């Protein structure tokens, strides 16, 4: 029995060895950079900022600084703006005047993504980021970190579709709530106007009552 098991194991090894040279799906050598293996959906490298349509006006980040506080290596640096701009629902929000990430110490833990309540920061798949200098060239500024929602869909299609659906649902719910509040306010104003008209038509208490008409 021991000899049979050894032979079976050697047969599996030989089959895998030969297959690694001829089976296209099992070829492990890739002629990089001419050939590139596709990265999986959940691959992550360093964080990026997502914007819709416009890199400044459409930036989803509102400089709440939650990611900065929760970052384990403290590699995120944010300065909040003094003015505001409308977000995707039209609500005035602050935006980051400065947003820097030091990728020389970033550990790609994705905690900043998990804690962001605005779907503003996501993980990139770009890994060719080598630089000749260690410090300033590895400090990515807001302009370098800002990526379009189209780019996000390209690198994480399934995740980006789910995020877009969530944002669209939130915007629709906010619009429905706003519409319901406007309708309620209109009804309240109409009821108040009707009550005021009724009060004006009613004679004052204790006043002279109209005399009966003579026949």
C-alpha cells in the first residue's frame, strides 16, 4: 500500500510538471511587461479619491477626517476647506483643501475605505509606483489621488456598481423625503389659511346678533 501511494503521488507530480510546460492555463511564467496577468477584483494596493464628472466639484470627500483618525500608520494628512460645495445630493459640504497620503508607510489595510461614510476613498490596483527618491516623491497629493468614477468602474466593476446603486438609492430617498416634507408644508399652509378664513367669517363672541327679518 505504501508503494502504491508513492507511485500515485509521483504520477500526479509528473503530470503537473509536464502540464506546466504545455497547458496554457497552467503556465506560470509571464513575459512581463509585454504580458500581464489579470488582477482579481478584490486586489488592492494604495488608496485613491473618487470624483464624479469634475475633479474638484465632483470630489466625494467632505474632509470629515475619519480616515485620517482611523489610519493605523497615520499616513493620511487632511486640511479642511473654509468654504463649501454641493455634494451629489446638492447639500453644501466641506471639501479637502489638502489631502496627502504617504505611500511609503501606507500598509494597504483598507481601513480608510471601510470607515468612509461617503464612498469617497477606495483602493487602487496600480502597483508600478517606484520612484528614484524615497520621501517627497512617495507623498501623493490630492491631484494625484483623484480618480474618476469611470476609472473606479474599470478596476472594481462589481464593487463600483454596488456603490453607485447605494448612492442612487440614497439620493432617491433624500429626494422623496424632501418632496414629502414640501407636500406636508403645503398642506399645513393650506389648512392654516382655511382656518384663518373661517375665523374671519365667524362673528366675534358677545357681539350683536342679527335681527330676524320681518315678514
